[in-house]
């Protein structure tokens, strides 16, 4: 994915989104080459945003762009996978920021999203917040879900809002 594909904006805010249990976190980890986002066969496991961000673009320097009001947990490259926790003590979803120093990813902020079809209001709200933050969406689906009404509606919204879409 080239920056030009999203209008050249830098850094590119790229979100991995999709329905329940389609493999979003698995793809996220595969793309970055290490387990960053926690995975589980349990439905609705990812409850928070997981951001893969270059250490020189530290998330506290862009609070308006990155989910204002979300408590932040910042970790380095040796941290355990994150994202399955229910949030902070007040029940707010967390923005988990995994810092890295990979030059190839310097201009991309990659986010893992909760399910767009979650039955949990907080997960759905987080997925919606991440949607509006995104420049582009990597939409993950399965043969069973690709024509699901919620998934089709989501992909249409991506186009209506002028975001790039990869499926």
C-alpha cells in the first residue's frame, strides 16, 4: 500500500476492520510480522484500538487525531500482545500504542479495530471512532460474511466518506 493510494497524506492512518471472527487481528499481526494484537477464537475479543506507530511519532504528540478521551497504554517492541482487555477502571476502551522503529512503517499508523458488527455497544462505538479516524480501510471478510448487510453497508460508507478500501 503506497501513500499515493490515499492521497499522499502522511502519516497514513490505516485501519483493519471487519465483522466478528473474520481474522482481523491475525491479519494485523501477519502484516507487522509479530504478535502485537491479541487473538482469540472467542467472538468480540478485541475491545480496544491497537495502534502500531513509529516511536518518533509518539501518540501523545497527536491527541486530537488519535481517539481523544481514550486512555492510552504505550509499550515498546518487547511487550505482550494487547487489545483483549475490557478497558480502564471506568470502562472506557483503551488506545494501546505499540511503538516501533521500523523505517518501512514510519509513514503508516496501523490500527486494529473491534468488530463492526459487535453486539457490545462499547466495541461498536470504538470501531466507529476508528472508522472516522482512518484514511484507508483494509476490510477483512470471509465467504460467510462478505455479503452480510452490515459489512456491505460499512464498505459503502468507506467509499462515501472518500476513504480508500482494500478487501
